[in-house]
């Protein structure tokens, strides 16, 4: 039985042969795991049942000093929290989006890594 079939059974609240899993880790924990497994690809080591397509956290432009701007224009300070960071400032000072330009949901960056992910996890349940 393929992994995606086990996930579908679980979603449908049907009997499964085992509990499907999808483990993800913080930057620090993932680095420790890569070191422990001699730099092997964590996707192969973890053998997750669910694969996230597209970029899970979005795209960021480095501004230096552990600060990053996301596609919405929000600046994140990752000095303390290396994964998410803390929001710096206020992008919308008033409760309106008038004049704000949302990112293009069809931007090719959101789709670029999909072929590579599919080739290594053909039997995984896919989430975008």
C-alpha cells in the first residue's frame, strides 16, 4: 500500500495499517539531524508520508543583520528565532489594504521546486 493511500484512509477516518507521519523540524534541529545522519537528505531519512509542494515558508530577501523581507513586504528579525523570526514594524498602520499590492500567487517561484520534490516522493500524499 502506498503512503498516500494510508494518509487518505486516515483522513477518511478508516482503519489504517499504521499511523502515517510527516515530521518537520526547526532549523537547529534539522541541522543536528543532518549531522547525525552524515548529511543525508532528511526527506529520505524521515520517509514522511506527506510532502509539501511549493515553498512552505515563502520567499525572503535578506536585508542583512538577521532581517528578511517576505513576499508580502513584512520584515522578520531572525536574531532569536531562526525559523520564523519576529515581525519588525507595522506594514499596514491603518485597518485598510487600500493601495497595498498583494504578491502574485502565480509567481513561478512558488512552483519551481515541485518537479524535484515529486521525483523523490512519488508515493507521498501531496499538499500545496
